[in-house]
C-alpha cells in the first residue's frame, strides 16, 4: 500500500512540474529536420526560379501580350491590358518571398563564413532580380525589404527607382570587388566555377550601365 501511495505521489509531482512549464514551442523542434538550408541548395533554387520568372515563358508572353505582339483566347485579361491578381503575385509578391529571400539567406551565410565567392554571386543575382522588378514596376520595396525575419518592418517602404538604381550600383560594386579576393566556392555548385566567376565582371558592368542614366557614373 505504501508503494502505491509513493508512486501516486511521484506521479502527481511529475505532472505538477510539467504543468508549470510555459514554453511548449520546444516540443515542435525536430532534431532530424534542419532549420536552415545550405547555401548551395538555396542558390540553385533561387537561380532557377528567377531565370524562369524574368526570362521564361511567362514574362515573355506577358510583355508580348501588353505590346499586342500576341493574343490569346484564354485568360484574356492581360491581352486587354488588365492584370489579374495571380499575375501581380507572380511578378511582384512571389519574387520577394521566393528568389530574393533565398539569395538574401545565401548572402548572410556567405558573409558569416567570410566567403566572398559565396555571397558575391548571390548578391549579383539578387541585384539582377531587383533591377527587373523596378524596371517592371517602378518604385518598389528595396532598402527595408527582406528584413522581417530579423525584426525589421513587415510593411517595408517603397523606394524611388532612382534610389534603387544607386543602391544596386553599390551592391554590384561591392560584389565585384569581393569576388576578386577569393576562389570560387565549390559547394555553391551548378556551374559557379572559375570560368563563371570570370564572366561575372562583364555582366556586372552591363547591369551597372543599365542602372544609370548619368554618363560615367557606372564606371
């Protein structure tokens, strides 16, 4: 009988201790599930997504519909100069929550590991996406964008296109200078080799020239 009473008392104490715990979110932590994706996987996915979005069939057909180079009999809103919500999401919202966010994570990981040829290519590609966005929409979130995870604004302000271009010029200059100081990151994978790194400076120069309307300011 004493043993039964002792067991009941221990059980009551254990339940009381459990009831006093207020942090139940730790129960959702899965030690077998990573909470951070590696830079190589993020970079690969972001490149494929951004290229598909901005030079893929959707973008080409969309702009050709606006210019009346093409016509279609299904989903005719864009053919008539009206943007559907799905179209706006595809060319605006989704770019922020997909490739721009992925590139930002690669930049963070690369800088944390002091690997300029990890974060440099990611910053170049991120700048390319921002350039497409501002060329397409004009004023967009830029200086305060992608900072929500770090406690930044969840409703970032819209920057003027001129300020965005000057911000992109600085990002491209920083990336170009940084990538000269190290060797390609083999973990980044998917063609980001020494040959690819050597081809980036001309691409960066072209983007810098496209971002400026003032003679000589992109040099």
